[in-house]
């Protein structure tokens, strides 16, 4: 005859030995308490029901999310350290790409149209950039505040050179952090900034390597990136100042750079 229930040691009951353990919700990443005698758990944050063995991927996802957040924070700080007036991490879903903006490079026409490999018609344009955005979730946008009288003078070349340098440095740092597909985009033609003293862009004229591969980055205009909306997303002023504007009327302007992080 089996042992009577009242003679059993409480320690022999597996239910009495159950203890709570913490698992990660595979959907929202929140910590969920599941007892050792249970198979499933329910997240109190998003109400997702999941099994304990679902959490391995969730842990990897949570760790990746934390790494991304830390990286974005470091990259925005780096931008400001290198000379940016401000920098923000944004989602690529907030980047507006418009065909008509890229068309302006051709008509009425930009003076730098066709002069470098990083400007139209030598780039993939809005369609190519939209496809590229599908593979990214995060980006860093930064700005450099510039007195209007400098931006619209011969000194603008130095400002745009700094813009390219900051963007390229952030891209390189992101790659060093493990985000090897990161790519930077800026304002201004690299031909006028880096190769003004050369007759031609080496990439176009000679099918050779760029003279400044570690500095020169493609222009946002050729991809139809709406810079005004980009500024608005970052919480900055988004006015467009014509070149002949009186500096006393609009004393400061901004130039921007964008880095896709991935």
C-alpha cells in the first residue's frame, strides 16, 4: 500500500520546490517572472504568452537593442565633439525621400550636376535610396550652425569640408562598433569641396578610385532626401534660406549630415 498523503515529506512535492525565475518577453523585451513548475509565461506589459525556450532569441534581441542604444548615444556625442552643433538619433522611417527634390539637381539645374560620382546622374537616386532604407532602422542626423554671411561666402567650402569629415568619422566609428553597413550622406558637392583644383572627378573620368575615399560622402540632394523634414524630425528649425538672403534678416543657418546605422 502506498504512503499515505499525510505521511509524505513536503519536500518531495515538486510544486512545493517551485521557485520564480526571470525570463525575457520575446515581443517587448520586458522581464517576466515564471515559476519553475510552469512551461508558459505571460508578459504583464504586452500580454504575450510564450514558452521558456522562446527567450533565447529574446535575450539576443534585447542585448542587440541595448547595444544599438548605447552606440547611438556614443555616436551623437562624437558628432558634437567633432564640431557638430547638435546630433540626434532617429528612426529611418522618419526620413522623407521625394523624387521632385532629386529632380531639382537636373532642372533648373545645379552647378555641380554630373561633376562627381556622388552626385546625379551617377547615383541610384530616390528609388535606390528607398530600397536601401528598408535595410536600416536607425540613423544619426547632425547639424552645424553657421552664420549666413559665412555660408554664402567663399568660406562655405571649409564648412562643407567639416560636414563631410564629421559624417565620415561617425560612419567609421559606427563600423568599428560592429555596424559595418553604415553609410553617410551630407550636403555639398565633393568635387567642389575636395577636388576643385582638378579638372575632373577621377572616378568618372578615369574609372579610378576616389581621391578622398575616407572623407568625401554623397550629397543628400541627389537621393531626394528632404532635409527640411529631417531637421523637423530632429526638433530643429526647418527654414530654407535663399542664397541672396540678407544675413541681417537670417543671421544663422544650418547644414546637415545623415548616417544610416546598421
